[in-house]
């Protein structure tokens, strides 16, 4: 999830590149760089930290001469945010330079093949592989080299490329990562996102998968992967700068809800190889996995809710006992962590003070810590023994959506791996789960497509005072997250209950018209939760039910049904949470609140 910009034209390129990159900086990138061709040489300036570091190093771009260049702001995925790992990346002769947005899933394999041919690598990035791969295939024709490299690369990429021998051209290509190009009054420009080019043009070409663009100062040609020329029509962009940052959405939260299919797929795709879960890079051997006696899962807020979900999965699927703790509680008691405990810390930001303190406490007790983290190079990522990165990309809205969904995927993959290694599931069962996982992005997309219906329902509850969520097992964990989403952005009091607990107190709160949201995704628990629905119905509650398509049991007792597509029972949270995120979003929107920045909350809670 990086930002790329490229320019070729009559003006000096570097100031245009820096200006474009600055328009993408609101996402909080961790390093930046530019490369410009001038006088027979490609000059590169890059550094970790904010874009201002590169701006200072180049006198706002003025010290870099040349009218063709590429630039990049990095959100680290492979390799920590250091100067060396910052983009652009060169081939060894410094005759080809590349910026990249996306993830090359087979980069390790390509890297070892290229190393076998004598290529030396400077960085830990997947992108450097692209520069060397292009070099490997380059025999004087850039299009040929790009097309051949594309046939070898698996994963997602939007690339800006300069070949020193072709300084009158700038090349771009994409697969599964956004890329737009446009003609300006004095040249041609490319970017990964609309905000970067709005100052220069409003007529853009959206590049489709496996298309290549060859730009010059005065022309723009499009090719498919077989180098056959294509005709494309430009699209006029009407958005203002603010809307452009949000990809045309009114709030980042809705943008991020919509990004979930891709984020989820980016998180699992690199870890599924030949129908097995590949966590080789985590340095957790099969023997260590077999020796795990207990999992202790620690986190805060929504991340803790993914831990609550994961408990049912690690126990049910892998047969490993699990304890789930709030980090703020864990750190102030003396937790018993017997030998053979693996501590799992979950954090989007990787900076949450309580989670970091919990990690340090566990390490002090000699316990191995695996962290599921979104921000590469964050404190938790640096201090954990093992890091499983989620690939949600930058999350701006305070209320987490896509990072939460990616954390769930990380747990599923770990549970599947643990279960398989420990002989709890067969090859066939693993294969079935993998194919169910591959269907999740499409199913999430279908649910997002039903947003208007949820919005209509949300509009009826803008004045609600209390909302109750309930479910059993994984459905209880889903309820916890549904409730938190609602309360944090709508300021409506809501709580989540394990459905069986209602009669132990909470039911006294139910009165005529109270909204109760019941989650029923676990078939073996349908009947039990239906009986709890009957209990609240008899106190005149209004009941919305979120359940699987095949469940007709709840229809007769519910007032409003939301169906989710069938999936593996352990993956139900990934689908059931979508209508609940949308419900919270539309209630907050309907109340005219600042959805992205709810009062009293911060995105990263770095203090106690
Ligand atoms: C809720 C939310 C928070 C975070 C919590 C932990 O929408 O985002 O509850 O989940 O503050 O933050 P991280 O994951 O950064 O440790």
C-alpha cells in the first residue's frame, strides 16, 4: 500500500513528483524517494521518515535536474522502513529504476533464481527483485523486458519504470494495484491515486490489469501483456482534493470498508502455496508448533475481539488451550505463563502502550511472543520474536475495519497451520478451508453491495438510546465488535452479551422497542440463541438477526433479517461483521457525526 508518482514532460520533474507525493502523505507513510534521469544518468534520493526529509535533501526537488522521473512514498510491507528499503530501486548497473505499489508474492523464489545468476541484492524488499528481473530480460527493448517480467511476477503491482537507454519514455504497468495516467499541459503523469495528479490534470486513463503504458512528453501508448497496442478512453474526474483523498467516498471508514476484499486477499494470498499454509518466514518450526501447550492472546479493543474469535478457532480446530486477555489487565497482574506458552499480541498500529507493555512482560518471563501487526517496523513488530504482518495498508479512520478483518485472517491461517501440523485436520480438510478462504473476498464484496438496505435500516435507529448485541461462541465475539463499532462512532450506548447470560441480569434492561441484534452463524448453537431471541421478543424487543443464508429457524422470531453467504463455520466473523460495520457507519452518518474522528478517541493509543 504505497504511493507512486511519475512525470515526463517539459518541466523539471522532481518538484512535480514531490508535490504529487505530498498529496498522498495524509496516509502516514514511513519513507520516500525519487529518481530522475539527467544527462545520461539516473539520480536517486531516498530516505526513511516523512517526505520532508527527501524534500530537504533536494531543496524541494530543485537540486535534481531532469524532466523525467519517478517517486514513491512507502508503507513498508517487506523489510523495515530504512533508507535502503525505501524506493526507488535500481538494477546493479543503475540503468533501470523502479517504484512499486503492491506485493510480489513469489519474490523469494525469484530472488533466489536471480541470485543464482549472480545478481546481488541491497535491500529486503520485494521491489528490488523487479529491477533485477527487468535487467535479466532487457535486451534493448523495454516493452519486451516488462512483458517478460510480468509473466514471472505473482501478486499485485503498479510500477513506474525508467530505462536509462530510453530517457524519452516513462513506463508504467499494473496488476491488482491501482494505477492512473494522464496528459498534462506540458507532459504526461502517472500515479497510484487520484489526489497525486489533480493539480495537473482531471482527464485520466484507468489502467487495467496487465496493461502497459509507454509515455513520452507528448504521447501515451497502451499495450497488453503481449505488447499488442490498445485504445483507451480518458475519464474526467470531478472530485475535489478532499474527496480524492477519500477515493470519492464521504469518509475514510466507508473507503476502508470497501477495501476489505482486497486487504483480506492481500493478507492470505502470499501465505497459501500449493494448498498449504506457508509461514516459513516466521521461523516457527513444526516441532515448536507441536510443542505449544497453551496460547495466550493479548490485545486491546477490536484487536482483542479478534483474539476472542480466535480462541474458539485455535481450540476447536487445533486443540490448543487458549486464554485471551485485555492487555491493560494482563500487564497489572502476575499472569501464569507455563512453559510451552506462545503469547500472541495483536495490534494494528503496533504502538498501543498496553499491548507493548504486555509484550515486554511476557518476554521478561522468557515467553516467546508472536505479534500480528499491520504497521511494519512499529515498536511491537520490532520487539516481538515473530511477526505476522497483516496487509491492510494504511488505516485512517479511527474505527478499525479492514485491519480487524486482516487480523481475523492471520488467526485463521495460524490456526489452520497449527491444526495441520498437529494432525488435527487432514490435507483434504486443509484444502477445503483454503478454498473457503479464497471465496471470502467475493463474499465480503457481496455483503458490501447490500449497503443501501442496511442504510435504510440504520436510518430508523438514529435516535436509539441503547442497543444490545448477543450471540454464543464465535457469535459472541462478533457481537463484541459489532457493539464497539456502533458505540464508538454513533455515541449510542450499546453492549454485547453472551446470549446465555441475558437471563442473569441484562434482560431487565429490555423494554418495548429495544433494539436487539442477534448473531447466529454457528449452526450447533442456532436453537439455543433462538430461545434467547424468544425471551427478548416476549419483552417487546425489536430483533435484527444476522445469520447464514441456509438458516430459516430464526425467521419466524426475528423482525428484520440480514443473511450472510455460507462459509466455513470458523470464518463466519469475516462475513457477519460487514453488515454490523455498515450499520454503525450509517447510523453515525445519519446523525451527522464525524465518522472518521469520533470524539475523545485517537487512532493509536500510545499512552495508558
Ligand atoms: C476500535 C479500535 C480500537 C483498537 C485498539 C487497539 O475501532 O480501532 O479498539 O482496536 O485501540 O489498537 P491497535 O490495534 O492499534 O493496538
